[in-house]
C-alpha cells in the first residue's frame, strides 16, 4: 500500500510541477519537477540528496552538476512565483488572513556564499551571517489550513537591494495583484512603519490590514495627539475571553480583556482607523491598528483579536517550511541559486499543505501518508511535519 501511495504521490508531484512551470523551456520544466520531487523525497535542499532521489544511471556528480546549472536560471523564480500566486489566490476569500512574516536564514559558518549579510538570528537573539526571508501565508481566521502564497530570499548586500521596505512592499503588491482586494493583511510589530501605512491606509488602495503596534507611534484621538500605548491604556475593555495556549509542551490559560477606540494617523487624518487593545498577555496591552471597521459588538472585536492570535498559532507552521526541508542547511554558493531554491521550497510546501492535504480526490492518499509517517502529534499544525515525513 505504501508503494502504491508513493507512485501516486510522484504522479501528483509531476502534474503539480508541470502546471507551475508552464512558460519555461522543456529542460527547465524537467528540472522543476525533479527539484520539487527531490526536496519532498529527501526532505533536503542539498543538490546531492535531490540527485540521489532521482536514481539516474549516470554518475551522481553529473546529475548534481546538471541540477546546479538549471538552478541558476533566473526565469525559474519568476515563473514559479507567479504560478504559485495564481494557484494560491483561488483559495483567498474576502476574510482570509494574509500573514506577512519576515524571518532569517542563518549561515553562521558560511564565508563564501554570495551576498552573505548580517542578520538577526531570531532563535539565538544575536547577529549572525545569513539572509532574510519574506513570506506570505494565507489562513482563515481561527482555521488550520494554510496556503503558502509568496516566499523570497534577499540580502542587503545584493546589488539590486533597495531596502527592507521595498522587499515588503514588493510582496504586498505581488500578492494583492493576484488576490485583488480579497484578504486582510496581518503583520506583527515589524509592520509598524510609515512606509507600509502609506501603502495600506489610503482608501483607494482597497487593502484591509491589522498591524500590531510597538506603542510609540503617535495617533490622533479626535484633535488630540498621543502615543498608541497611552491610547491603549486608556481604552475601555468591556469584553473578556479565556484562551488556552500551548507553551513548551504545557497548556497555559489566559484571561483576555479587550476593546477598541477610533483613531487616525497624523499622516492620514482623513481615514478612520481603530485601535484594538488587549490585556492579559503581558505587562502592557497588545495594540492592534486596523482599518477593518470595529463597532460595539463582542463578535466584531473578537474577530480582530483572534486574527492576530491565528497569526501566532501558525508561526510553527511557517517554520515547518524551513525545518522540514532543512533550508538553513542549504549549501549552494550563488545568490541566484539560493533565491531559486527558496521558491522551490515554497512550491514543495504548497504541495504538502494544499495539493495533497485538501483536495477531496486525495483524501485516501493523504491517510496513507499519515500512516507512513508513524509519529504522534498533539498540536494540529504539526500534521504538516507528519505529512512531510510520510511523503519522504
């Protein structure tokens, strides 16, 4: 049964990669299929491991050289990124959360990788060599199924680098170009910057957002100007909800109190915004600035709170893409190859999370994959790790 499932998985990967790579030449299309298959089969981005998965009769070194040559094709990233957006956009509804995540790919011991930069290692809380990653994941508020929409590696040392803001705006514009006005952008405190608000706030842009505040931004409350933190501390919080959050394999209970008040940005005084304040998660209120209209209704305000909690909940799933394929162990040296590999990993993640996991005709196949994984997991999002193991 496992052998039969393996054959069907290979067929589905071939079909999926063929659809993604339309527009590429025959050689490049073959490479895309082999790369996605190899990443899944070996849970690795090493070209040697991908080459071994193909089982070719020629020497492995020749297979690896061929894969390396094709990985340098700049058109691969552009074609795959556009195809993934078109496929993913079909799953984005009006209220789908578009979670934008900035993270790092740390290479502490690397010295010869092209455009190696200094990044902040989020796990070790220190500065190290590496690259930056910008990802956009679609998820329904309170839901579990994710849709990888965008994945890009960049470096401030690259010749074409402009700024982090330009990378974030490129992601927003690319996803919005495919999804139109559907979806709500959910961004953590790193999104609390004027350049993003100038893009998202104007009403003609038609983009809805929910961005966590650092607390030091000035907001207008009527004609009075004050910090977001002061506005949140004075905000009435008439609603309360108890949640359970798993931390370090233990469940912890929190009582959240929350409310909202209307505010404006001094740079955009004509646009109504709402500051949602939440207490119970730390010493200071959690502050969420949104242009999604709030009103005195528990369900409406809880939607905003739960949207950000959903972002927290899928952070582990976002890490799945890096860990399940061992992205941080990537060993290609050229910058173009690195960027292409990240898009290929996004495609592999899309296959595991969307194509295999949700299509009705593949439900039986998915159940076989779960059994092959032979692992126990208590947190719903960890089923993606199980799927990755089962595919391998």
